[in-house]
């Protein structure tokens, strides 16, 4: 995991009063055919962590998406939920189009990119975070949290890709910025480079302290704070 940590406001905020971290690590999804599901999630390119079985018909398979701290588990006799009944599983990506293209190259049927089309939360269409209305294409303003694509596993368990480039305030611990992959860190550096280029155009001078400017930009962007200019 690529990780950038900057100790800002150490000891401040509410984190000092928290005694136990609660980390979501496993989501159980109900499937009807374990081998078929295993083949599907392997095709996604996810890491196979475990495939355990016992003589009484119990079996558990665990996969972890690239860069994720949370894994999925499915199998036999691991949940009473009906196969395909889990919907609204979100995979956060820094570049929706790249993530979607990679899945398509792996032979996965993925919807076209879409964004919200109104505050409508009922109806026949499959709902998602912004309602049920979907307008084709990524969000025109390319707002963080606003662009999606969807796909399902063989049983119909539903997944969404959601593009997040800048976190809302309070979504990131204030002691630093964390990246789940080298690709996410590289994307953040790219955005910082573009912004820094505009900064140098405005000032008209070469910024010798560009590493500090980059670091400040990246930490503020991920924490949802105002960006340096």
C-alpha cells in the first residue's frame, strides 16, 4: 500500500478519545454456485485469499479487490441470505473510465458510465446513491463522488464503480493522507502537478519548494480542505 503521512494537528480533534478502531474487513455475499462465483471474481483480477472446505458441506472462499482493505467472502453454509440479494456494493476508483475499461478487457459486462439525473428515489430502476434516474456519461463537472458504472456477478449481486478524487471534509483522518495503491498516489501527484503548473504561471517564478507544495496539495485534497493556490 502506498502511503503518505503528514502529522498535521497532532493530538487535536476527536481521535484521541477513541479507544478501539472498528475496521470493516469482510462483506459476505450470497451465491448459488461457489465454483462459478470463484471463476467470476478471479476474472475480475481480485486476489484469492482462501478457499477452505469441510466434509459437512461447508466451504468459504475469500477475495480482496486490488488496493482494498475489505474483502468479500462467499461459499456454502456461510449465510442464510438468498443468492443475488446483495445490492449496492461500491468499489471506489480514482478514474472511472480506466477502471471500467479494465473490467471490459477482462470480459466483464459493465454498464456505460452514468451520473445522477434528479432527486428521485423510487421507481422500477435499480437505485443507487443519487436516486434511480441515470444520465449517460460521466458527471459533466467531473465532481468527486458523482460518476458511476455498474455490473453484477453471475447471481445478480450488484456492484457499482464510483469515482472519488477528493474526499469530503472529515472522511480522512487529519494525521495524513493514505493511498490504497501506487496508481491512486500517481493520479494524485498528476493532479498536483497540473495545479502547481498553474501556481507557477500566476507567480511567474519557478517554485523551488515544489515538493512541499505538492505534499500540501495532496493532503488537503484528500481531506476535503481548501486547496493551495
